């Protein structure tokens, strides 16, 4: 049976009907963000995405310094740096890229609570998005590796989306690293002792995540993967 909804909506549902009459027009705004993103990111070259808390400050010397140093090491191997463009860990990564003379990209998101983009983003590679899903496509298409420093929901969102896409083979494999063993160990324990033990993931899925505080080993692994994969994008 084919159901045709009536034009005579109850009074309390009319605002819902009116709001959705504009949905088709949003395609043009979404399309514009994709076009702008693709045109910019294709000139960036092989890069590594670094995620982490917006709340990290120079007072948090451990992860602040680690992120700056890691970004420099990655740049020295010929890669650019991609971040979410905000403060905290993202600022540290962009700062490291700038100080090392590398390409420094910020994929910023328009949020009421979000601070101004950090000052270490190259003007050419400064993008601003309204939609999270468009922004995440840019990360997952062009980053040769993901590095997650300690962070919150946003970091976890990027982390688990990447793992899901790799697990389901919707994207080509790229390495995912967690930096900060003390921070991430409880999460890894839960994944192993709960998800894996319950059969909700397979043993090979658990191996998609690499945890390490050895920055040189991480950079060596990123470069090795890129040389073997010889791919400019992940899907």
C-alpha cells in the first residue's frame, strides 16, 4: 500500500512540515563545502591528522610538548599536518608544523562555543565547515595516518569513525595511533575485555589500534606505511 501523507497536518506538526521544505536546498550548501574542501586538500600532499583536546595548554607540558615535537618529526619526513584548527592539542600540532617549515592545515568547524582558529594554520589550508560529516570526509580521505592524543568526545568520534571505516573496508587501511599510554590504557582494556570478550569485534579488529609514546617509532611506522601503500587518498 502506498501512503500519501495528508496536507492537513495537526496544528502542532505544521512547524515540522515547514522546516523540512528547505531540506533539498541544503544540498547546495553541503556541495559547496565538499567542493571547497576537495579543491584545497588535493594540493596539500601526503599528510597526517592529529586529534586531541581543545583544553590542553602550555601548562600541560607533557602532551603539549609531545604534540609539538611529534608534528615537527612528521613534517621532517615530508608530510603535512592536518588538525581540527582549534586550540589545545590542535594548536600544538599546527605550531609544530609551522615551526618545522611544513604545511599546516586546519579543518575548522563552526560552533557557538568554539574559539577562534589557532594562529598557526597556513592561510591557504584554512577551511571552515558548517557540517561535521563533510569535515570528517576531508580527514579520512586525505590523511595517511591518524594520531589521537588525549581528548574528549570529538577525539573519540574521529577515532571510532576511522576504525569503523577501516574495519568495514570502506576505506583503504591507514594506521591509527594513540599517544599517551596512561590516558588510553583503560579504553584499550575495555575494548579488549568487554567488546572483544563478548564477540562484538574480532581479534584482528583490536590490532587496528596502535598505542605508543615512542614518537620516533610512530613516525617511522607512518613513513613505512606510506611508502608501501603508495596511495594519495584513502577512498
